[in-house]
């Protein structure tokens, strides 16, 4: 391999490492084999940017919940997933436990800022369920 090719390969590897996303909550660092029970309470069916709201009864394995929901999002769009605790919220403010995004197709990539087929997940620190 010549020097230019080696530098290019190293730069691509570094760029891939810098753009990777992972959970900031250590309890959600590894996806679980099976997601705990959850309920989708709202899901936009059209548009380039779609919101999916999910309620759970436990704050455990939230990454697995996100992964399960995201796996079913296949129409070209940018998806914004909100994971809320079923308790502890009010009519005006949810008890938000985590947020995630998924890009499907070019329109999804444009809507989320992620690459096509990529996801991003972040647990809210200090939140519990039940509240």
C-alpha cells in the first residue's frame, strides 16, 4: 500500500470512529436481547419528519426499546423517537427517559442529519420510572 492510500485509509477509519453514536447511560450501553413491554402512544404516518412517542413502565433496557421501535420504522423519513415513563408526567410535560433518531432514505438523512439507515440514541440522565 502506498503512503497516500495508507493515509486515506487511516483518515476514513478516524472519521468513522468519530461519527459513531452510543448511549451515554451505562445501564443501556449494550442492547438487550428482548425489549421490555412498551406502548406506542403516537406515531406520525406521513411527512419527512415523523414523531414516534413510546411509553414504558420501567426505566430499564431503554436502548432495547429504542432498537425494537426503530427496527419497525422503514418508510423513507426522518424519525424522532421519544421514550416516556407511563407515570410521573403531566398533561403538559412528559416524563422523558430517552430520545432517539433514525434516518430512512435520503429524505430521512436530510431530516435528521444522520446517514441513511443510521440511528442515534440518548438516555436522559437522572430520570427514573416509575417517577
